[in-house]
C-alpha cells in the first residue's frame, strides 16, 4: 500500500492553511507537501501569500506617508515628503509636480527635485494642456508608463517636455494624474534613469492612494495661496501705512506720524519718567527762494535740507516735515537744556555747512527752537514752547539756536502700569 497521503487528506491540510491565512494573517505558511499533483498549487499559494504580504506592507507604507504628508501645510513640504517617502515603493530619480491653471487651459510646473542632471523643467515652465497626451491621462484618470523615453521622443520629436526630461537623463517615466472629486488638478511625474523601470504594479499602487495624495496636495496648494495672499496684504498694508505717514517730497515722517510719536513720547514720559525734547527747524528765507527761483528749486532745497537734518540726527531721534519749510525733531532721552542745545546746534550746522547743490542758491541756513518735556503740562505745550523758541531765533537774526528757558517743574510721578 502506498505511503502517499490520500488526496482528501491533502485537501484538508490546504483548507486548514487557507483558514489560518484568513484568521491569522499572511505570515501563516503551509508545510511542504509530499510530491503529488498538488505540489505546484502549494508553491503558487506560497508565492501568492508572499505577494499579498508585500502588497500589504506597501499599502501600509503608502498610507503612513499620506498621514505624514497630511500634517504638513506648504506644498513644498508635502512634495519633499513624497520624494523621500516613495523611494521604497516606486523607483525614481526625479519627481516633478505640475498644476493646472485656474481656467484649466495651462499646465505649469510648480516643483521639481532631481538626482539626474541639471533640471530642465523648473518651476514656471508651462505648456497648453489641450491636444497634448496629458489631456487624455486626465480624462481617463489612469497613470501612464513610458519605459523608453528615447523611443517615445523619436516617435514624437515635437514633445518639448520629453526632450527636456531626456536631456536631464530620464529614460523611463510614470505620469500620475491628480484628480479630486472629478476635477483635474495636475500631475506627479516620476522619472527613472533606467529603461523599463515601471510596471503595472506601480500604477496600481498609485491608484490606491491617488485621491488621498490629491487631497493633501490641493490643501497644501490652497494653504500656499492663502499665505501668499496674506503676504501681499501685509505688503499692501505696509505700503499704505508708508503713504499715510510719509511726506512724499522729503521721505521724512509727515505731521500725522509726528503727532503720533509725540503722543507716545509723552506717555512714556508720564509712565516711565523718560524725558525728551522737541526741536522746531525752519529754513531761513525760504519764501524768497521760491519767489526768486521757483518751486522746483525750492523743492530741491527742502529735499537737501531734509537729508542733512536726517543724517545729523541721532539714531533714536525722529525727524519729520510738519509744514512748508518747517521740520520737527523728537529728541529721545534728553533731560537737560545743554544736551538739547547740542543736538539742535548739530542740526543747524548740518544745513549751513552741508550746503545745497544749487549754485544759484547760496548760504541756505536754518533756525532752530527747542523745548524739554520737563516743566510742561502736555505735549502740545512742549511744541508751543519749541515754536516760541524758534520764533525767538528768527527774530534774533536767524541761523541760530534758541532753547526754551522756562523754570523747570518737579518731574511728575510715574503713572501706575
């Protein structure tokens, strides 16, 4: 009698093995059967088990990558993670991402990273989608494999994008559409330096997670657009602020801005006992310059004087134009008349000694009046005292400095925080 197990007993063993695969997972294996007609079936089942286990690991890895990508916000971060995460699943030496324009007519390269030669299709490269081979890929939603790009280019010599990829060193490509809820977004392009690099399994793997990748990329794209809009809004807001606070002729702060800084300086004076000074500067005889040489020359004098005053002021002092030929300077951390006078004299000298590059206008000078915060009731009171001192300098012969001499009053107690 033969020692070969009966077919029924062997089939029972295979039933138990399949049950263990179903209940215990893909690691279960069948014992190698004795040689019989079912041996090949056993081998094939083991190969199937290995393939299924590999596919299970690949899918787990893919969904892990998608989960990691979903925690990133910018599109560049997401694409960098695709470049690093897909290496064990899909062969490539280059990845490119191209997105459709809002009207859907143009495909524009958004990002590329390559270990081939110099990138020939960089961000900004674009081509119309209509009539291209890519249009059909979007319609079908199925990835496309080209395993011999040299042969493809020979068949389609007018394909500029293929020519560029070949020039980079690409020899095979896997083109993956990005489609979300039936709306095409663009493509991911995987490129290998080897021919015959891609198989149907790579298409299948991509299809498994295509919608999730599209969701993450679209979200990241919208995030980047939102951030760009926010940056643009900040820039426009800053530009409007500059326009609202800057004198267009001299590029100094205007009266509105200087009033704001004066109010802030007075608040610090009351709260923290930080004394400050105010200087009023006036270009001497400016009306005569305008009357004799015209407003164009007068504007040149004002711009030159403003530049000199700005250069002569200390780093923390603020200089603004508050009238036709009047300038106001907020002198920070200034507690004595002597200190304020020294700053004022430096400003006056800068206008006189700096000169103005107009041969017809010689000897341009400025008068300066100043006042300290100490001894005043409010910031308007300080400005009035500085203005009165300026008037005294004008009346005293011009091209001079006068600092308010009112008796000092006790410093106010600091305002509670």
